[in-house]
C-alpha cells in the first residue's frame, strides 16, 4: 500500500476518526486469499458486516455483488446512527442506492442505525440491487443487544472495525466464538 494510504490510517487512528473506508480492491485481494485456501469459505454461511455504513460501504457492495458466486446463505450489514458518529465521512461520489427510497424517515435518519439484508430464501438471482433495508430499533452500536443478536446469528464476521474500539471489538467477536476477517491497520497486531 502507498505511504499516503498508511499516513491516512495513522492520522485517523491518532484523531480517533473511525470513519475510514476500506477500498474495494483491498477487500477483493484479501477475500481472494481466503478463497484460494478454501473456495467454500462463505458457502451456506451467514456473513455479518457490523461496522459498516451499508449505503456507502465497499464491504456491503462486495459481498452483495458476490453473494451468488460465494453461495452465501445470508448477508447482514448494519450501520451506526449518524448523530452518534464523531466524524462524518462524505464520499467524493454520492452513489447511494437508497436516496430515492420512500421509506426514508427523516426523524430516524440521524438517530437510528440501519440493517441491510440479502437472503438466499428469496427467489431468483441475488445481488446488490436486491438488498432490503429497515431501521434498527437502536443506534446500531455493535455492543447493543440488537446487534449482538445479529452477531450470534452469523457464521462469519467481516469488517474494518472502529480504530478507537479495536480491542473491544475483537473481544466482542471472541466472546461469541465466531470466525472473522478484519481488515485494518497493520499496527493493530501489536495491541495487547
């Protein structure tokens, strides 16, 4: 990776800026390594992406686009309420698939997290255009009982966790004894 990318990660960590989005190509490279080892890594599995903003997330896009190819059972992606974020990331291009959705509730937009799902039980081919969404009851914090239930339903957890809560997030996964794939700053391996 470029020095500019690593500098950005280091700056985000020092500023406790958890809104650092993982590049699609980096996700693809990492996932390809897993699939080279076991092509059925995600087959018949429920994958949870608990630290995403599914409307912008490259993780959500990647798994939704590869849902059929990987033979996944279910994809669950959650977001954290906008008003609770310390930093808000504004993408250069606004490619939000849900901007025109009539179900958007302005009162809940800032205070509630969202859940996006893609399920094999639905008939026909599944891809990112078949994602269904709704508001969570709460703010979408991974530590909430609501998101813990989703964690417990999942077979594999995949994300780029919040830098400022990396240790707590890893403990949250290990507590549930789940398989996981975390993409983050290389310095995270030095944490106690």
